C-alpha cells in the first residue's frame, strides 16, 4: 500500500485550530502528549483523555503555562471503560460544548511480541479493547457532537504493521489493520452524509516509550521525537485538509 504524505513544506498557520475543541486520547505521554501541546499552541481547546491522572495534569499545566486555552481532563482507562462511560462522556461534553471539531485516536497498547502460537488470549483481548473497540465506542458516542461542527476531523493512528503484517507483532498488528478498516468504513459512510473527514496516520518510528519497548536494541535518538512529526497531525486536524477523507497517511 502506498501511503499519502502531507503537502511538501507544509507550514501550519499559528491560529490553525483557533476556536476548535479537539479530543486527544493517550494525551499524557508520547505522541499524544506532543499533539495535545501542539494543538493547544495552534489555538485549540484540547480535551486530554488518558488513564494516568498525574500525566494528564502535567500536560494541562504545560498548556496553561504556555498561554493556551484551558484544557479539559478526561481520566478514563480504555481497557476497562464500559459503554455507559462513553455515553456519559458524550452527554457531559454535549452539555459543555456546542460541537466537537476533532478526535485524535492515539492511545494504544503494544501488547506482547510473540508468535500467534504462544499468544495469550487475555492480552489479545486487552490490545483489541484499547486499540480497536475503544475507537469504535468513542466515535459512536461522539458522532452527534462531531456532526455539529462545520467540518470535523477524525484521525486514527495506524502503524507500518497495520499495512503489512509481520511475524511476532500479533494483536498489535491485527488491531492496526482493524483501524485501517474502521477508517475506510467510516469515511465511506460519512462521505455523502456529512462534512466529517476520517483518515489514518502512521507516525512511523518515533522516540517514545512504546518505540523503545518494541525496539530495545535501537538508539532511541536515531528516531525523531514526537514534537518533530507534528506537521502531519496539524495538517490532518486543521481546515487545510478539508475534503481529504478515507486516506491512509504517513507522517513523513
Ligand atoms: P506511548 O506508549 O508513548 O503512549 C501511549 C499513550 O496511550 C500513553 O499516554 C498511554 O497512557 C495511553 N494509553 C495506553 N493504554 C491506555 C488505556 N488503557 N487507556 C487510556 N490511555 C491509554 O506510545 P506512542 O506515543 O509511541 O504511540 C502513540 C500512537 O502511535 C499509538 O497508537 C501507536 O500504536 C502509534 N505508533 C507509534 C509509533 C512509534 O514509533 N512511537 C510507530 C507507529 C505507530 P499512559 O502514559 O498513562 O500509559
């Protein structure tokens, strides 16, 4: 599969996301943290969703210290949240916001790196719950609020092993193939019935805790840091990508 790239030398406007409300999952660390900070710097009010309160609070403080709009914190463990928790979240947000302009589905679990023959069913289910089912539940319950926005953007986070399967990547790889499938189905459904666009984005090797766990022999600094790859995250979230939907992107 040939992935799309964002336009060469893309330069986001400083106020690209002004007035927009954007939910970022896994906002406490890694790429999600960098995206939350970057979205806030470009004017968005960011809703920080994650499972570790202290990390979310640190991002909240950093956004406030940088003069960004006051973010919201949504503490939620996507491995254990029940459907009613998503419904309650959607009700609460609908009570506070006129619309939701975007979701960055970013939170994911790497799970175990093992051959399928030895994989544990429990870990398989946990990876699928966080990486696939949570995306469905969040999207399903937040679609009405996304529909209220003039042109909302949904970004689903993929991976190289979600486009070409590789030995020992187990549930993680399968979950990312499912993510690509979810993106295509949703984009096709929404194409003629709404202004919501849906795309997938593979950040490619980036220096985070997940990457270091997956590739312990690598020199971490050989990979870009999360802050270095934000161009694609901004392009796909902001109006510069209006009309672009159903595509699989690489961040670089
Ligand atoms: P990290 O492990 O650094 O960060 C993952 C984030 O997801 C953390 O904030 C983590 O929270 C959160 N998270 C994990 N499980 C849950 C859960 N059950 N409920 C709520 N939040 C949860 O990963 P990256 O930043 O590297 O990855 C971000 C995305 O990019 C993922 O979708 C990943 O698959 C993808 N990706 C990354 C690549 C890379 O090289 N880094 C390459 C290809 C794809 P906490 O910090 O509290 O644990």
